[in-house]
């Protein structure tokens, strides 16, 4: 079983209605691995995450989780199977407290709190500010604090695979560092992390492997530390730009 | 004393309106689904109750036990097979779908029950009253008001503290993010509408006990429910209760000024609230 990746895509195509955004994506991730997905705006990174997670229609065999075909399974069923997502823009539940936002995840998690690796207590130890603000409405928190809630919410689903969509977007460098320091702790539990990130340097540092996307295709893949910067630049912008 | 009496009668009338409004507070206030057929569904349930009362020897309490489950099933079907297909960020599709349903229901009811007004047979409860000082208070309106209070408190607690309530508030705040967190929005919406229409089932029996109903009465109930929710503030169950009280008292006072002014007075107070505090009395501060 160990050579079966926990999550993989197979010739995944998809998009929004008539607009095709992804053209045959093959990628995979193993348990405990951190894989970065980099690429320019509009390369299809977020679309790929949404397609994997059942938020956009894809063929059944295009997504495999623990060896089973799960493409097109609705997102709430994906959570039960063991995938969770930190969506772009955080998407927290406005009008509810920090605690209530976390409770939603606990209510619907793959495993009850206490049986999975993550508990609120554990997360409050990682993000002490959240313990302090647990009874406050979510809209009273700063952007960085909200991102911590979003990550905590996803982790309380007790996922085997965590999909992170642009978790550094719009945050101060100090806060970004704070949040990225948590990632090794998450993978230490065997949780696989797919990291969509625009900041190439950050993505390389935080990941074991990376995939670079351009116009809905994967243009480069390899061990993050082994890939030379100019190869990434060529894959990121397309060959014609790299020459110029 | 005349005005105190008007206020008391208004509060009692408000108890009836609160029962109309609670389902609306859940569907429109929380889920942001505009259900134009809200009043017609209630009238349908009232007419079913009237017809059943002739066949079943249950008495009025027994009637509630039969009608509420029917209402719950109707609500679940309504959400599962109609509203879940049109629900989304845009309120217009649900408005159009339920507008069509409203017209269809009214004609269906005319076909079955004709345009006659009907009510449940007079019972002891409906005619009993007691006296406080020089003011007479009907027993049935008091029961209606207490029921409304219990329903409001219960619904508020369910929304605040239950797993279902949290899931519903999450789905209403951001349907896609709720799904990402493991909530099945369609299932939870179907349960919510079942609860909303179930409450309407209770209101339907009380309405038919209290006064008469006919197939075309639905639009008035719809307006009262809308006004109560908006006066009270979207998303607040106690707000809808308070809005119903405001509406009831305004109508009762208007009625004392001139018997033709009652309903108009209610609408005027609604307009006054819209003009001065459009977010509603109990709206949360942003």
C-alpha cells in the first residue's frame, strides 16, 4: 500500500461551464509529504484544488484518494473521507464566533475530536491568540488571526490531506512566517499538504516537491530543492518569456 | 383603559402573527430564501385541518398532532424538490419559483374547497375568556401567544446551540465554505424548511380556530410575516417575535381609532420602521 499515493489526479480536465481551465493534470502526493503548486495568476491552481475537492465537476476516475476513484464526490463527502481545504480568502462564517467556526468542523469531521490528531486545545497551543479570542465574532479578528482560524477549522476536520489555497495572500511577512512554521507540525502527523502558493521562494522552502502550472498544464515537476531557479522561471512564465 | 385594552389585544394578535413569522424568520431571515407561497401553504394546512376535523374525532389538540407532521413533510418536499434546485446567492430564482407555486396552490385550493370561508368547529377553548380588572382576555389568544413564545425560544436555542443550528447558520453565511467544512447544505436546508413549515402547521390550526380561512387569504399572512421579520431585523428569531408584536399592537390601536384603519396602521408602522431603521429593531451591529 505504501507505494500508492494518498491522493492523485489522472488526466484531470475541467473548468467552469464551457470554459476549460485544466488540460490533463497528472499529479500525486504521498502521506506526510508537502507538495507545492506554483504558477502565475490564472494558471489553474485554485481550479485544480476545487476540482479535486468536488467543488467543480470532474470525471470519477480523474481523482483517486487512497486508491479509490472519488472524482466529483461532493465536498462535504470528501471531508468525511479525509480531505479538507483552507480556501482562498479564508471564507470563515461571518456572524459566528471563533469557537463556533471551529465547532462546525468538529460537528462534521472524519473523526470525533479526541480520536483524530487535532483538538481545539492543541490548536490553541499552536495559535495562543485564538484561545484568547475564542468567544469573539470572527469579523473582529485581524487577517492573520482569521487565517489561523481557517487553518484550525480545516485541521479539525481531521484530514489525511490538507489543501491550502494561497494562505499567505494579503498577510504581513511576519504573520506569513508564523503560519508557515506550523506546516512541519501538520505533516508530522502524516497529513499530506498541497500548498498553492504564488510566492515561489516560500513554496520551495516549505515543500518536498513542487509542480509548476502554466495555462492549465503542468510544465515542471521535481524535488523542490533540486530544481534550479531559471528552470522554474521558464516553467512559470512559459519558454518564450524566459528567453526574453 | 381603552388603550391598555388595545395594547393587550394587540399583543395577543401579535402572538398569532409571530407564529406566521417564525417560519419566515428561518427561511427569509436566516437562509435568505424568499418563499412567496408561505401564506398559501399555511392556508392549505388550515383547510386540510378543517376537512380533517369533520372526519377525525380527535378534538383540536389531536388535530395539531396530525397537521404538524403533514406540514413537516410538505416543507421537506418543498425544499428538496423545488427550492434546493433554485437556491443560491441570487434570491430571484426562489422568488419566481415560489410565486408560481403560490398561484398554483391558490387555484388548487379553490378547486378543492371553493372560495367559501371556513373555520374549525367552535370549541370551548375558542370561546372561553377570563377577566382581568375590566379587561376581557380570550383563552385561545393567550394559548396562541404562549405557544409563540415557546416556539420562538425553542427555535432561537436550536439555532444558537445545536449542531443543526450551527450548520444552518454556516450554510447561510457561505454555502460553499460550509460544504468544505463537511456540512451538507441541501440536507440541512431541507430540515430547516421542514421545521419552518412545521411551525406553520401549528399556526394553521390556531388560525382556523380563531377566525375563518379561505383560499385567497394567503397573501395577507405572507405580508404580515414579511413585515414582522423586517421590522424585527433579518436573522433574529426574537426580532421576528418583536416585529409581530409591533404589528399586532399597531393594528389593534388603529382599529380603536377607526374600525377601518387597523390593517393600514400596521402597514404604516412597517413603513415608518423601514424609513427610520431599515435594518430592523434587533439587527446586529455591523
